[in-house]
């Protein structure tokens, strides 16, 4: 009896415009392209709001494009809606990411207007006759201006916390329908250093644009840590002086999660990134090496690295031969790069752990 009553109330004109209990709940999971991150996120990207912050050139845009590319390839009826507020998205970035710009799967909105951009996103979610699964990317909150502020002269002051107020309203109105109807939003923000008002000692910490409300309505939040010397992957890593280390081949992208869905808040994930690599920046061979070390499938003894006997036996069953011992970490990397069948074998093995 109660179910019948609830159903009639849901269809009642007094309540029908004010809830999202229409249609089935849409759910999906799309790989991030990093097995380490997929394991951490219980599979990868899923419906909801994912907020990513970091310093300039920390890799936020490349990370978002990598997620978008895989989303296009793996999720049926997927569509990426990119808000290019900073104007940094260009042909080189698009070509390097190898994302599809087919108009049936991609649209780039060149706008730095806050309310219209969010308004278009809300309209696409609510009025979606084609049943598209949208991935919205805001790049970035720092470059989005309120319509009222844009008309002002540079000497005129902007409304204090105006963007934060708008994002608070956007979070209230968008977070439920985005998740309920199977969409995702990646919100990119710059990390800023707070001023130290005491006049001495350490800085006041860091903050990100958009206000606290945007973080409250996000289902996942992470900050890409600042790049220090020890995070770069150098051509000659053993050299004592930086000038002798040679080229920067890549770096370890360290993501600290400040909000998660699976009680892993506060933890970090390190992802190896290779520069000037097409089709995604993640350095797959190095990540396989890191995972093998973590799971005991490679043992280190002095300068020598040896694949575990059990791994070699499992590979032999699939007619894959693995050379057991290698002298030096870089020799292991090079060996994996020269043997893509071994990399694919390792990748399949770790994917089984994700399920």
C-alpha cells in the first residue's frame, strides 16, 4: 500500500518537477589509464564530481584529457563537454592526448562565463533525449568570471566571494542529477598559497578557487603535489649535480586524496608520467615495474632485480618467456619496453585484482 501511495505522489504535479526518481539509476566505471589509480578508486572514474587541484603545469589538463579519452572509448553513448575557460586547450594537446573530436562524442565550449557554462551543463543533464552519458570538464574554476563582474571596469571591485556563492548553488543543483543520471564532472582548480598575516614563520598553507562548497559536493577530491627534484625521472639519475642528470624523461605524478568514496582519504598515489608520449602520458612500463615491486613479483637484492618464480611459471603457461634477473632498475624498464607481451601479461594480471 505504501509503495502505491509513494508512486502516486511521485507522479503528482505538485512533486514531479522536484525530484529525480524518474528512470533507472545509471552507473558505469571507466579506467583512469593507470592501474595504480584504478585499484585506489575501486575501478576508476564513475558518476559524480571529481575535483582536481594543483600548481600550474602540474598535469591537471593532461590528466583530465586522458580520463576523457578512455571514457569515450569504453562507455557507450559517451560525450565529453569541455569548458575551455583558460584558453589553454590547443591542437597540440588534443593531438597528443588522441582524444576523439568527433562532434558526436566531443564539444569544446570556449567560454569563461561562469553562470552560462554551468547553465548549459544543467540543461544537457535535464533535457537528454539521446540518453548520452556526459563527462563535463571545467578547465578551470580560476578562469571563470561572473557575468555581472565581466561588465565592470578594471578599477571596479568584484563581488567578494561571488564565484564561491555561484559554485555553492551549482553544487546544490547539479551534484544529485549528475550522479543519479550517470554523468561525471571533472573540476580543475589551481592551488594557491595563502598569505601569512602574522608577518613571520611559515605560509598560511594552500587553498583552491571555487570555495568550500564545491569541495563539499564533490565525491572525490585530490591535489597533485608540487614537482620537486626527486620526483623527476632523469636521463642520468645517479649524477650528483642536477646539471649532470641530463634530460627530464618524465616525472612521478603524486596525487594526494583529500576526499574519497572508499575510506582512503589522506592517502597518496604515485603515477609515472612520460613526456611527449602520444595516447596518454602514463608510463605503463614503469608503472608495471612499480606494481611488481609493491606486490612482491619483483625482488630487489643490491643492484639486481629478479622476477618471482611464480610469475615466470604463470607466464610460461601462456607461452611467454621472462628473463628473470636484471642489473639495475633502468634495465628492467628497458626490458619491459622491449617486450610488450610481458607488459600486457602483467597488466591483465593486475586487472584481475580490480575485478
